[in-house]
C-alpha cells in the first residue's frame, strides 16, 4: 500500500473534518487517484464513503433533534436552500422585508413612506446628497 494512502487513512480517523468536499485533501486525492493502484483507490474510497455515511447520519440526527440550533437567527428565521427564510422574510439588496405579520408590514410601509417624504439636502458638490 502507498505510504501517502496510509497517512491519509490515519488522518481521516484523527481529523475527519478535513475531508469535506472541496477541501485540500479531496482535491489532492482526486488529482492523484489515477496514479494509485486499484487496491489503494478502493481503500481510500471505502474510508471516504464511511466518513460521508457517518456525516450523513450526524446531519439527519441533528435535524431531527435540534433543527433550530443550526443558525444564529433562531428557530423562526431558519434559512432554506432556496434563499428564503422560514418566517416569510425575504432578503433583497440592503433591506429585509417581513410579510407574515400585518402589523409589522404596516410599520415597514409607514417607515418607507416617511423616508420617501424626507427632503434630500444637496451638498457643495451638487450630485452627492447628505442623508443626515
């Protein structure tokens, strides 16, 4: 067995977090796999498949037991893969619009109306505005 493969097998056991998709190890393995023997490739594939199966089980258990602990915004604002937030909030540009609560939406609309009415003071340079 190749010495590099032996080292990687031990590294997988001690530092499994280093073997995620797109990591330096996955890139190195994929770029040199064609030069390894069939036995070495099989041993590496088995070790990596076992690691990914373990990660899959951990993620399933985490989602089943505590899905709201995955994010910093809390249970009601869990980000979904499509980019929307679970409480009906959508991110766009520099604003956050929450559409689930009519009172909150009314407050946001009133705030936006006040912002539109505010007079922009022109600066000495003409095209720049002072928003104080």
